[in-house]
C-alpha cells in the first residue's frame, strides 16, 4: 500500500492533535482487556472503548480454491491478470496478487481505485481471448489517481494527480469525488441528502466528538 505523502501526513497529524487526539506510531497493541489496551512497549491506555482498523487481506475463501497463492496477497496472477498455471482462470481485486509495474516485488494495492482499473483490464483481455486474439492481451498497469483521506466532515487531506491540498476545500473535493464515483442516481441522491441533513441536525452516534460526550 502506498504511504501517505509526508506533507499530507503532517497536515492530518496536526488536525488530529488540534482535536486532542494523540497519535502513537511505531508501536503495536499487544492485548485488549476490558479496561485497557496494553502496548508492546509496556505502556497501557486505560479505556473501555476500542475501535480497531487494519489493512485489507484476501477473503479466506480463496484458500479453499485450488489456485496458486502467495503468502499474503492472494491468488498469484501474471501482468495480464491470468491465474498462473490455470488457463482460462482470471483473478483481480483484493483476492489477487497482481505484480506492480515497477517489478520491485510489490503487488498492486488492494483498493477500490485499483480494483476498478483491474476490472476494465480483465474484461478487455477476456474479450481478446474470446475473439481468438490472445496475442493482443494488454498488461495491467496500475495508474494511481491520488489519495484522499477525510478526517471529519470539514477536513480532508488530498493528493490528486500530484496536487496536494487539505482543509475545507479538501473535504468538499472529497465529497464531490465520492458522489461522482457512486454508480446509481439513487445512491447519489441518498448520500447527498444525508450530507445536506447533516448541516442541520446533530451528528450520528458514529460521529461522536469528545466535547459532546
Ligand atoms: C472499511 C474499508 C474502507 C475502505 N476504504 C477504501 C477507500 O477509501 N478507497 C479505496 O480505494 N479502497 C478502500 N477500501 C478497499 C476497497 O473496498 C477494496 O479494495 C475493493 O472493494 C476491492 O474490490 P473487490 O471487487 O476485489 O472486492 P469486494 O468489493 O469486497 O467484492 C467482493 C464481493 O464478493 C462477495 N463474496 C465474498 N465471498 C463470497 C463467496 N464465497 N461467494 C460469492 N460471493 C462472495 C462479497 O459479498 C462482495 O460483494 C476499503 C475497504 C474497507 C474494508
């Protein structure tokens, strides 16, 4: 997974600090008890609420399939998204270990942005095979369009096509991009209405802020 740009990381960090959120990096949680989180370096954080996030992993179901797997990234495919040693089988998305174009041993990141591009690439390649022109297969090349991280409804840190920006403008851009990406007009209307109502009503419990507790 690509790391967040250092300047954007600093902007996100100072935003969190300004909201009285302490960020600890380079330390792992070892144990969660009913009233604290124990860190590997011996420190303890007294709390009864723990919210945990982690990176993506391939669905465990792929282990039941008779397909070649890498140790952690999923089904082993070549640059054309063909499963190795399984003619006629293709894999993409979070379940596939797709070699990055840089040939540095890394895989394409398991993100929606990459999965959408992979979908188009695999569709073209399958059509080429169906049409009997296997020599016209196109190697998949991931083109990252940028990264956007929303921190609350009025602040986001973005890097879009090399341009970095943050703050309210970042949040508005994040929302516009999100709406554009939603497929159905119904989903767009629902999400836009929810954001609009959010201007007039109290935040949902999933958006609890410390000063409100
Ligand atoms: C909390 C969270 C936040 C994320 N945020 C972002 C983000 O901001 N930006 C970004 O780019 N990516 C984000 N991702 C990653 C992104 O969602 C995935 O990379 C993307 O959805 C992968 O697409 P996919 O088609 O491979 O898998 P999925 O979208 O997971 O689709 C797999 C489908 O297979 C179905 N399925 C599962 N098991 C079976 C089975 N046994 N039989 C039949 N069907 C089955 C599932 O129901 C699902 O519909 C996020 C992921 C999570 C979990």
